[in-house]
C-alpha cells in the first residue's frame, strides 16, 4: 500500500503535536489503539510497528 499523502499537524495538549492516521492505513498495517510504534528520523521520518 505505498502512497503519498499530505497531513496537517494538530495540537495534542499544551506542548505536543500529532497527526491523524486514516482508518484504511490502520487496517492495512493492523494497528489499533495502544499499539507501540518506532519513529526513525534521519532526515526523513519513518514509522514502524513493533
């Protein structure tokens, strides 16, 4: 399911930002509330399910 989409950062609390992940992405990657992910940054940002 490779894809490119534009997402806007939203405020989460007083000092954090987040993004909304579309339900089809969650379903495709078998993610659900409470799952942990790894965020890898090296000029790009990659998110992996653990």
